[in-house]
C-alpha cells in the first residue's frame, strides 16, 4: 500500500473504540486489516459485534488495496478541525472483495472525482500517526503537486 508523508498532526484524533488500536497498528505496518465472517464470508470494517447473517466468529484479512469510487462529495464547509483542508473530497470506496469505506480522497490539482473510477488506498503518515485515505489508481504519488496537503477538488 502506498504511503504519503504529511507534516503536522492528524486533523482529527482517532476514536478510542474497539479495534482502533489494532487497525492503527495495521496502518503503521502497511497492512490494515478487515474482519471476514467465518459463516458467510462477508467482509466488515470496522469490526462488528455480529454479522448480518448472525455469525459472531471472524477472521482477520488484509484490506484490499484497490477499489471503485462509488460516490463522492466535495466538502467546502468543513467542521472546525478540518476547516483548513477545505475544499476536500470524501468518497465511498467499494474495495475489491471488501467492505465499503468512507474515506478522504486525494487527487491532483484540478482533479474531480468520478463515480465508478478505480481508486487505490493510501496511508497518510502524519507526525502523530497514520490515516487511511484513497486516491485515483493511476496517480503519481511522488508528484508533490498531486499529493499535497489539500486535495484539490476542481472548480
Ligand atoms: Zn456472516
């Protein structure tokens, strides 16, 4: 999974909920995991108490690294901690054989999100920890204009 170094602290501290520390450890090692129901095979993230099939036994598997942008929106009026990032893109990502995740989506200057387009997961390494995000599958992450602090949403 690709990584992008971003100086400074994460805009929002992670919740201290069940499974978060394990997920952060997975992000740090580059292999975040999801839970898969042993009864029906449905992938879950975050970890559920029970599957929709009623199953309560899960195995951990690595999150798929690619998926499709199901839907996206451009946030112009952001809450306080995220105001400095606006405008930024948030999208629902359907991971290949995995769960649907709501993530920030980074793109190059002038990029506009397009539904059903291929995306890849991306780990943003802040000074105080990692954050999972996504970007278009063909983006050049070494291009600093393409991977700036503020994802450009186009106008
Ligand atoms: Zn199940």
